[in-house]
C-alpha cells in the first residue's frame, strides 16, 4: 500500500483533491508534502519563479547551491518561509541547465527537475525559533513539508538539512557549491556521501521582490488568514472537519487551502511562455546547454573538502 493511502485524511474526496493539487497529507505530523510525480515536476525551475513568489503571497528565504557533475550544471535549492496560509520548507534537485532569455522579462538559467535516475536521499527538520515543527525524509527530487494555519516569519525558521549525494565526486562538487554560496567548511558535516548543514540566514542574494515594505504588508495579510483559520477550526482535530468548517464559514478561504505551497498560480504566469521560448529556440537551433566553467575555488580548498567533518 502506498504512503499516500496509509497517511491520507480519511476522507476519500479530500484525499483525491489533495492528490490532484500535487500533495499528500501526513496526519501524524499534520502536514502536506509533495508527490514524487506531481504536476510541479513538469515545470522545472528558474529564478523567475522566486521573483514571482512574493507578489503572490509567498514570503520565503531562498538558497541556491550551484555545482557541476556528470558534465552538467546542477542546482540544489532550499526554501523556507510563509506560503500564504502555510509555513513550509523545501529542498529541490535540478539539472540539465539551459540558457533562457525572455526579452524584457528574464535572462538566466532554466533547469529541469531531476529524473528518477538522479533522485537523492534527503531529509530536513524545519524549526521555528529553535523548536521542531516537523521532519521530512525520503528519496526525492522535491522534498517538502507545509503546515496549514501556521504563521511564521522566514527569519524565525531554520532547516537542519542532510543530503546523500550519488558518490564522492558529486559530494565534493556539492560541498564546493556550498562553499561558493558562503557556507564555511566548519559549518558542514560529512558522513560518507552525506552532507549535513543548517539553513538559517541565507547566504545568497534574495529575490528583488522581497523588500521590507512589501514583506510587511504581505505578511500582515498572511497572518490574518492564519489567525482566522485557527479561530474557525479550533473546535476540531481532524483535517476533514477543519476543511468542512472553513467551507461552511469562510468559503473564499477554502479555495486557498488546496493552493498551498508553490501552487499553480506561481507557475501559470510564466511556464507556457518559457516552454514556447525554448521550443522556438530549438526550432532555430539556438538553445544552448549552460556552458561549464571551472569552479572558482581558492588554492587548497579541495584538500579541505576531503577533511571536513
């Protein structure tokens, strides 16, 4: 029996709706988490998605770790923060980088989601002010967890992350990527091909759409939604009962529940445009695989990587 069937809500119709949205529900931890073959796997990743997040109500810290492996450019992304009505965290694995230029909108790199051949064993514990909210673990390309009705500032959250890379070559390339992103080697631990670290304050530049005035305004809205959800669902324990209460007392809010995490509105603005640009460039023979460059590493770093804890 699948993990989804074992951990569903107990309401078949609600379980189906959650599955269509790309998620499962863990009743033990009261969290939603992403399916392996959710629709999100078809849309890949580019920085444009992170720039679009804040205007759509998602105030997240982002951390993009770039490295080279198997002749390709890879990116492992970390996210934590407030996704409208949910507090959540994510680890995503991406490769097959392409140069992408959308005139007047975006110039950068587009990545495909990792294939089944490159799923990684990953885990993270999302903490709020040092106290665990939930833990996720599994072999995945997009390991996530989202807690409905929980309000958090991104600065309150941290992720204890562990990622098992495919081999020592990939492990060392990833560690070099962490170093280039600003992580010092004394903050990393290594056990075989597994690398562990804490994602707290981001080391890399955040989306330009993240500004103090807009963050304050959007987070005020998000907090009000969470407070209303908590008030309306306070008498209930089970998720189906909570959802039913919301449907009866706040039907507009109920529409938001299954748009948790990085839902379709985030991608719909751009994914068709991105696909059309890539298709047009392929027709003209202009799609370029992201060229590989030698990592910018100081003398002796490779030796230090081998000896980090």
